[in-house]
């Protein structure tokens, strides 16, 4: 039987992030989240529940973004002190890997 799209999406994201998909994570004992990762607690959302407006904001930002930069959308919900960043997973992982490389390089210089 073929995987459901959301399962396939979770597997792909886990692979890109260097993590592992947790089957039935909602009922897995002691584990919440969809992907086991060393640094991040990952919950994957797939499908229509993602607001179209948010995706449209991102597409506009990407279209206007200079080639040498990484497009992000920062969102601040009204009446919240929190800010949230929307970034493509591949760009996010490039930033994370660059940070890891820089940290390792700095540790080697000490």
C-alpha cells in the first residue's frame, strides 16, 4: 500500500534535516513531534490547513529577493510578544550547516 502524502512528506523532511521520522508520534510513549532530531523539536504540517495568505507572503518575498540573499517572512501575531520566521527548509538547513561549520572552525582555532 502506498504511503499517504503526509507520511511521505515527514520522511522527506526527516531525511533533509538529518533526523528520523517517528511513526505514530502522537501516541509514541514519551515523544511528541514528528521527527527526532538532535537540535530541533519538529512538527510537520501538510496540506490545506496551511493558510494561503502565508504562502502568498512567502512567494512575494522570494520573487523580490536578490539572488545572493535568503528570503524569509517574519510574522508577529497581534497581542503576542513572539516573532516567527518562515523560511524554505533547504535554505534553513544551509544556514544551520554553515553555523555548524563556523562553530567547528572557531573551536579548532582556540
